[in-house]
C-alpha cells in the first residue's frame, strides 16, 4: 500500500475526523503534528500545489495570528503563505492528507477519497 501522511492537529475536531476516516478504511497514516514540529515552507508550498485547491481554502482567517499580522484583504501567493505558515502554523487549515503526488485538504473528511 502507498504511504499516506496526514498533517494533523489532535485538538481540532475536523482533523480528528479526517484521521478517523482513514482509520475506518483500515489505513494507518503517518501522522505529522505540524503545530508541534517545524516544517519547511517549501514542503508546504509543494503540498498546497499538489492539491490543485485555491490557496484561500488553506488560510484560517479567524485565527488570531491572521488578524495580528494584518492579512485581511492581502492577496498572498502560495510562496508567501508557505513562509508565513512555517512561522505561524496556526494559520494553516487542516487536515491535509498526502499520498504520493496527490494531496487534499480533507474538509469534509470524505474528500480523502479523491486521492485514495
């Protein structure tokens, strides 16, 4: 079976739902707790680009860091957001599930089926 990785926040209900969705399908993914581990901006940029989803889907606009950084109304590039999110990971929407050259923002969890 191909390796599957989930960018996960165990305190987030949607992220837990995504992990459970995979486990209910008999898949034990590699869990990357991105809030507890450093990650490279280039890795996140690559993952976002793999999804084909618009950048706005990945930005948590209700997050305190979003407001504190004055991001409202800014037209960020994926590269700019990747750099910001690597410094302020709470800006990143989750969970993100990656399988080989494909990735998906799993909101709702059944979007994971798009890459399985």
